[in-house]
């Protein structure tokens, strides 16, 4: 579903990604870990099409299509979703209106009929149960006045409603207490599907106690330097990243 080949990315005047190679198949969950400044969030932004990120080399293929050539909104309509580390507030736009516009834009792109108000409300009520979401949040402006946990649950709620083919979760566990972390993980696990791929970017192994990845990758100095099973995350939790620097294993 996703194939990244020798991806090189610049942010401003700084080269951040120096040759990323990654393949993610349908139905797989891949976790990307690494120290601060290694390029994890830059990789997420490159997949989403962030305007401040400049791809200077390599390729990203998504479902056989050149992702780099797509505008961010076209990537979203094609089924790419990104949950932000720091979800933005959108004053004056309530959640329900925002989600209805988003899902109908995607359906129109796919040649499907738009959902009417009753169909949409039935859908969001069903999805809200997955995350134990307070229904009153639907009538509040997007993320405005939300706690950190509410913002992250709202991101996963958006993912559940939009049903992306490729979901990129950029440090969704950042700032969450254990109860919010479990709730978010339950939502992500409920979205596992043979037709969906999920890339989880995280600093900490604790999220992977609740979302079991198929593959764990270590990103360091702009490159993936090691890949392995879920045991690799446990090893990182125990020993940190220094042992990888001592024993490089470029993928």
C-alpha cells in the first residue's frame, strides 16, 4: 500500500530525512520510534503533504500512485489520514459540520452519494460509542477548549468516521494519561482492517502495550537504522537508543 524509496526531505535550510526506505502492506501496523530530532514528525508531514516540507529526492508511492505529486486535500480524499501530535483548534466550526463536510468531500471524490443529515448522525453516533465520546463534543468548535485527552480522542474519532485507507498517527500518545491512552488505543485497534494500513509514530513503548505493531522501525539521524518485531520496542525501552549507535544495522 505504501512504498517509500530513498526519501530525502528538507525543512527550511536543514536536511532532515536522508534516505528513508519503508514498505507498509495492507492490514499492517508499523511503529516508528526514535529520539528527539530524528525526523519522525517530518516523515509524517511528508506523507500528509505539509507545505513547509520540501521533498528533495526519492519517491512515495501510495496504492500505486505518486503521493508526492498530490495536493494535501487530494491525499485526504484518496484515503490518507493524519492524526496530529498537536491538534489545531478551529474556532467557529463545530465538529459535526467539520466531519460532515470532510466525509462528503471524500465520498464525492470516490463517486459515492453524499450522506444526508440523518445518515451522517447515525454514522457519528455509532463511531462515538467506539471511543466513549461525549456526544456534546460534536456541537463544540473543533478542539476549542478541549483537554489534551479530548483532542486526541477527537482525532481518532475523525479517523473512525472518515475510515482512511492509510492512517498516520504522529505521537498520538503525547501528553495522555493512562485512561486516555487506553481509550485512544481501543479506537485504533477497532480500526484494524485487512484493507487498512496504520503507521504509528511514538517516543515510548507504552503505547505499543495496547496497539501491537507488526513491525517496529528505529529512525535516527534521518534514516531507518533498524527494523524488527515488537520485542525491539521493549529493548529500546530498556536500553535506550545508544546501543543502536554502537551497533548500526542499516536497512
